[in-house]
C-alpha cells in the first residue's frame, strides 16, 4: 500500500514538472494561439487612432501621380491677372527645361483679392504640390511624367473657381462657359487610355465647392472626388467609401503667438459666431440659434457678410472666445470650422449630417464639442453646457487644437503633414478599393451580380 502511494506521488510530481515545462516554453505555437485585450486607460475607452504625425520610418514613399497637361483655360487661365495666358497652352515644358523638374511652368500665385473665394482653392494647392518638385521627404505625392508608373491620376480642372468665375449666380449667361469646360474636359478624358482602362476610378478630381462640376457630375461618379462634404451629392454619385472630405482653406490668419499664461481666462467671450444667418436646408438652424442666443451677455452672435472687415472681425472674435459656434450652412460644413481651428477656439459643431476631414487619423472629440440640431435649439441647454464645461478639460482641448492646426494649413511648397499632404495620404487610402473595382471589372461577365 505504501509503495502504491509513493508511486502515485512520483507520477503526480513528474506530471507537474512536465506541465510547467510546457507552459513556459516560448515557441511559435504558444505565440500563435495567445492573445490579450488592451485595458482602457481612462473612462474614455474608445479605440485610439495612430497619430497623423507618425514616425518617419513608417512613412511610405510619396505617391506617384500623373497630372494631365490640360490647357490653361481649365485652371490658371481663370486668374484675371494673367495677361500672357494662352487659353489653349498647356503646363508642361520641354523635358530638357530646368522647369521640368518642378513639373512645368512657374506657379502663378493665388489671387490676393479673392477674399472668401479662397476657401474653395483646394484644387490650386493640390496642383501646386505636384508642380513644386519639392523635397520627397516632405511630399505626400510627387509628379511622374510616365503615366505607366503612376499610382493615381490628377485632373487639374479648377471646378470650384470655374463655378465662381463663370456665372456663380447660376442664372448668368456666363454659366455656359462653366458647362462647356466640363463638356470639353470629359471629351479630353475619354480619349485617354488611362481613363478608359479604369473608367476613371483611379483619377482624382477636386470639386470642393458644393456647386462645382454641377452639370456633368454623374459622368465622373466613379472617380475619387475631393469634396467639402456630401450635402449636395446623391449617394449614387459620392460617398465616404471612395471620396475624400477635404478641409476648407481658412480665410482668417493663423494664430501663431497664442501662449498666454492662462488661456482660459484670456478669452472672455463664452461662445462666438459671426456670419450669415439666413441659409438653406439644414442651415435654417442658424436663424433659430440667432433668436435663442441673442440675450446672453457672454455670447456674441453677429449677422454679417464675408467682407475684408468682416473676416478681420471674425478673427478677433475667435481669438477672444473659448468656444466658436459652427452651425450648418447651405451644406453641413463651412469654412468657419477651420477658421476656429487655426484660431485655437474650441469648435461647437451643430449638425446632424456633417462629415469631417481626415477622421480616420484625427479624433475630433479631443478638441471639439458636438450638439445635434434638436439639442442646440433647446432653450438654455447648449449655453448651460458650455458654462459648466471644466476649465481643465477646455485647456486640454485648446492644447490639442494647437498641436493639430498644422494639418489644416495650405501652403506652397507643401510641408510634412499639412493639409495637402494629408489629402494625398487620403488618396492613397482610397486606391486599394479603386484597384479592386478595376481588376474585378476586367474579368466579371455580370457586373455586380450579388446586388
């Protein structure tokens, strides 16, 4: 009996040793089947996105983009000060020219007297980045003159400027010029084998103004469109799955020396808004807000037009306010949001349908507040929420605004992680889906058989 007990104990001891050796062995099998879930570091346990300014070692090489050589009437020829413009002259010089390295002719400056028209100049800055031939370490995209090696194709048609230049009231006789430019552009693209081989899916077309390219949008609905939002686009034409939401070009100057010892107390106004109150569609909320907010001593709600003096007043108001109101305009977004960001004024966004730029990389809840239209028009609700907002939390948002404001800067030459390079990064993100659609279309006998 004693022998049996000794044997049993020995067997158990050997089994225990074997089991210990098994679980401590660091082999591939144990790695393959082990996993862990991250614990939330705070009360806000939402998934954290990688910062937009990631390490240089993880950066892919610049996107290779072929830019079509369109006649100047499609882009710079719309600049009124260009007396030497030949409307049918293109951009690219002889390849032997020293300018060829920069992508073509000298870049004309954006008109200084364009005022609020500057807000939809995204098309200009994207084109400028391809013409610059700048430092590849800074560039999100570089121009290639060999279309066969291109990863994407850029169509340098200033569709927003065309709308603003050629009959922006939509009843002017000049509107026909805008229509004809769109017709001519489609004729040009349809002759390109690169357009035909992808049906335009890997082509990037800016149409940032909500009325840009309004006559023939449906003929480019497969392309990667650069838009401000989806307020004027039916779902069959534009969507977040293939298109890019780009920021407006801010019209107020960036706040570069915003370093007070107490930023919260240095901004005496609680909530600021300056702009037009009579808008269409979802923008009708502005008139309701004007009535609700008019009697608060710590709120400035001013009806104005975007003149030079008005822009200056807006800048001063934003820099002296803790929160800046961003209600919808004729479309869910407006330039006001990006003016607030570069003024380091915490945006208060009132919209049920807004889409925001770079949201796969930037968490807007870290520096913005959001109210539904229903919440915003409830008397006293929004103002009381802002009055009770903790100073410490506001200061965190203010610091975050300062750290991300460079992502909304349009400049030439472009700089690392600025607005233009962020847009080109978005193009890179959209290309896998575009390439999938192109490759499938070449072999499918029955397109979209599953629908």
